[in-house]
C-alpha cells in the first residue's frame, strides 16, 4: 500500500509540526521580501513620473528584421507568401529610411539653431568684454 492510497492524514509529531510551521513562516517571509523588493520598478516609475513610453527617436534606431525566407532561401526558391513578405520588408525598410531622414533633418535644424544662438551669445560676450576693456582703458589714463 502506498502513502497516497491511504485516505487518512499521516500522523505528524509536534516536533515535525513545529519544523513545518517554521518552513511556512520562512517561505511567507521570503515571499513578502520579494514583493517589497520592487525598488527598481518604483524608482523607474517615480523618475519617469509614471510614464513609461517608447520614444519615436528610439524606435527608428532599430533595424527592420529580415524575413526568414531571405535568410534561408535563394530568390528563385521563394513561394508566393515569401514574395509578399519580401515586399513588406522592402516597404518597411523604405519607410524606416524616410523616418530616419526626417529625424536627421530635425537634428540638423536644431543643430543650426543652437549654433546660431551660441554665436549670438559669443558675440554679445565679446561686445561686453570689448566695452569693459575700453572703459577700463579710459579709467587708467
């Protein structure tokens, strides 16, 4: 007769019950600690003000994955489904390239604007410095 065939509960001595109780308490303590160990997630949510979103700039940096047929077969061996997948891949690559070109133009525009503002700041500083030298020269003589 096997243990699982017996319908009655096996006898558990008080010392065994104490050990089992300690194991249950320890398992619960570990479970509670693991639940409380969400520091990284809470910090990330607090840092991002609760918004975790994928930015457009990050998505256009990821290349489009080639379909399996392009990696495994020669073009002569493509089936109709493979041809559709290749066309979709080429369209996705073209779309991604257009988005990257658009992003590059945005960055170039921002770069030019920032350089313009920087040059204006340098020119103002140079003018103030020149004015200061002229004033200090006059005061000296």
